[in-house]
C-alpha cells in the first residue's frame, strides 16, 4: 500500500491513505473522478485544496460547482468527486484532516493521461548484415522505444510468443521532455540476443501496454537470419533398387537459398539439369526458417546404381559438402557393414574409383581458426592413405593407428577400412595456405584428391572514387547532375563483397555489377554506382560497405558526404592545376567478365545477361570505345564511361550488358579503344550452354 502523509503537529501519529495513489492519470473529460483520503480513526474536520490554478482551501461542506463531497467522517474518510476532468484540474489535490486536535495532510497529484506514440524497434548499427538479413551467430542489440506518454508505457519482450529471459534485458531508461506544453515521458529498453540459425523466421516482439490503449501494441522485427548451409555429419539412405527409377531426397538448412550441385561417379549435375540417367531438381523450400528439400532422381537404376553421392550447397555465406551413402538394410532393419555395402555396389555397377573430398575443392579459413577438418572418402576400403599438408616437412600417413608426426595435427575420419581418412588442424597458421592432397591406395591402385586451403586475408579498407569527368569542385555536386562513383576493395583473399547505402538504406537501383581481378592470391573488387543528385540528397552520405570474413565484425565502410553546390557564391574560383598536355598512348585494352555472371567451364547460359567491362589504362587524352559482336557494331546496353585520372594519365572503364542468344555461340565480342596515338582492341570468344 502506498501512503502519503504530512504531519503539521510535532509528532506523527496518524497515517493517511490516498485513493487513488499519487500520481493519478486521467483522460481528458473523464467523468466522476473520485479523490479520497482515509485515516484509521474518525476525523473531526475535513478541508481540501482542489487541483488547478487556485490555492484556496475549501471546507467539504462548501465546495464549488462541479465538485461534490464523498466519504464518511466516522470512518476517517475525506474526499471529493470531480464532475469532469479538464485541463484546469491538472495539479495537486490536498486533503487536510483534523484528528484529535492535530492536523494531517495528504496529496494526490492529478495528471492528464497521454497515449504514447506507437512503439518502434531498431537494431544497432554494429549489427553485421548480409544480403538483406542478419548474419548468424552474433550478438544482436535491439532497442524498443515508446515516446511521449503519460504515464510511461510498460514494455515487455517476446521471441515469437515466448517471453525473453530477463537476463537478456537491460534496465529500462525513462526520460522526460516537454512536448506541446506537457511534460511527457519516453521509455527505452535494450535486449541483447545471440541470434542463431535456429531463430531464422522467428520475430523479435516488443509489446507496449498503456492505460490509454484499448489493446496492447505489438511491434515485431522479423529475424531474417543468414547462415551458410549447415553441416550434416553422416547421411545414410537405403540402397537404390536394381531397376526402375529412384530419388535421393535430402533436407538441408541454409539462408539464403543455396545453389546445389551433385557429383555421382565423376559427373557434375547442377540443379535444374539432367546428365545421363540423373536429373537434379532446384531446391524447394519446405518451411519459412531456411529448410530446403534437394532431390536427385535416377531415371534408370538398371544402368547404374551408385552408392556414394556428393551434394555441394553454396550460398553467399559459404559452401557445405554432404556425403550421402546408400546402404542395404537387412530384414531386421539393421545396416549391413558399410564396406560390404560399398563393395556390393561396386560389383553391381560399373564405374571408376573417385576420391570425394570434404569440403569440396576449397575451404576458406582465417588465421587462428580452430579445428578445421579435411577428409578424403572412397567407396571401398583403403590399403593406405598418405596426405600432404602445406607447412608440413613431408607427406605422412593419416591413420587412427599412427600418430601424426606434425604438431597440432590429429587423425580425422572413420578409418581406412571404411574408405575414410583425413586430418584435423588444431589452429590455422599462415603456413597452412595452399593445397592439401591425399593419395589413396585401393587394391594396389592409387588415386588422389585435393582441397585447396585458402587463408583469408583482409582487404585494404574500401575507398570511393568519383569519376574525374564529374564536376565536384570543393567536394560539392551540382543539383540534377548525374554523379558516377566507384568503390574499390583491394588485395583481399578471397575478394570482398560490396554493397551501397544512402544514409543507412541499402541501394539497389543504378548499382553496377561487381568486377574482380586476382593476382598472386589477392583479389581487387570494384563496383560503380551512378546517382542523379536531388535536393533532398544534400548532407546525406553515400556509403560503400565491403564485407569480408577477415574484417573485425565482418565488414568495413567508407562514406562520401553529398553537398550541393551553391548557385551564388562570393568565393574565389579555385586555381586549377595545369592539365597534362602530352599525348600518351594507353595500354592495350582489357575485357573483364563480371564476377556476378554465372559460368560453366568458361561458357555462359543462353538467355542470361553477359556483363563485361572494357578497361583502357594510362592514356592522355582518355580513350573512347567502340564495341562489336563479330562485325556488327553494338549500340545498346552500354553504360556511361567512368574516367579516373592520376599522374600517369587517364583510365577509362565502360560496361556492356548483353543478353545472350543461342546464335551467339562461337561469336567474338570486340572492344576497340580509339586514341589519337593509335587504336587497339581486345577480344572475348563467346561459348554458350542451355
């Protein structure tokens, strides 16, 4: 019970209870607001001061209009009923009680109830975002804010419908501000939630309750958690029948949707394609939380009954390789020993021994990464397995029966008898960068597998360059003019992923394709962005974000402030440096294919867009381009040239986007760089596939 009392006599011997407790909030024009003071003894006299601008004291038997007495003196009650609550009644109600010759006071602060604005949920700017979602396995800091209410709203947090543990919540912060002449309160509370792939598709919910709300307000932030395809350690399926058709059905978890490729007896079958008797389907989502069903159909098992399948799933965050083994189940439901199953499959189907590596082909690691597994698999028992590891002085046998001669290396796998051998690297070091090889002996014949260990190297911080043919004197841009800028991330391994933002909002329009150049295991990535400067862009910032696993936090950003050029100015014109006047012939032009373009063995898919860039470096004046497809001049699909300048001369880049047709197979794409000192050209022969 909350009690308020003020003794005017020397000694307090009586406590006064107020109903309602102070402060008390009321809706404007609320009817019959009762204010009551109660003591535990009969009172002799009762006087009140009413809320509002007047400080006059009234006997309860002589109250002004619109106010009536309530309460019973014999029960220690003294109070009033306000006919209507108006803004004039905002203030303090005071009751003055006389009991046994002593006076006591109690007060109720009356305030106008104000509904707060709708609550909003925002996430911290430090959150690592990938492909429009939140990267998994990081601490997500989210804040819920309910502004300008009286009394302050009550906030509660949920993950879907389950209340969030209070240990994850920070204490609520309440501040007071003057709004429209009222002293209103804002409440904020932060939750620190470690997001995992399992939470993908859930919603982070902040619920605000307030006496002015008829129902609670719910503000949801959907958790679009991005993660690489998740590992499934051992996948066994029933062996395929001797005839007819059969389907291998695997469910994997990933977000965004992965691109898949099957490998069966040396054949690569991309999703949506058919090769020989096999047909690979595009992954089909089975739930909203990143679950996909991946199917491979064998249309004629009488021709081939494979017992070992490899599925490779790749999305923007990584690649996972799944090894699926078909095993025969006896009548009691027990699996027959694996090496017997594999030997039976080998005898029943004609195919060559294939070494399956897990991960497939390449694994990207960072220095200091723990417990990296490298595995080689075959369909039969091994005679022996020798591995060669970068940084190891010599090859050595990888066996659970033999200790590894290299410190920090242990055996990994099921053993030679199960057709499995591999190693675990305890801690990745720079010496481990390079190819890991395994040499497997089966029935006296040797076979090799290889996994490239790519040590991730952080690129230089990204930079934004403005085209030198864009007028941006003093860093100011002219309203209505189109600005061409380029973001460059240099010397990373692998290359960074670039994205553009305007004041924190991701940009998709007018963003060009990515281009990458790789030399000595270092990749430079660049991307062009064009924007027509609008009035509302003044004082905004264009930001380029480079995402890379070796960056602290997963990404680095650089920003370019946009300032509109003043139309009228008393500033003296900037003294221009003398332009390079000497004619300099540029280097021979180069054609680069965008790293966004899907390729298969150097061929491009019919119906897709071929996005290429022609580059002419270090010429003066800058070169101009002509594009041809065989002898046909190309006019459509050309971007405006991007020109950058340094002390060596001008570099010009131009992008061509061309939709490929079946008839383009075998044609030659030509970029001719024209210059007063002579013209040169570069060619790209086009191969296509359906």
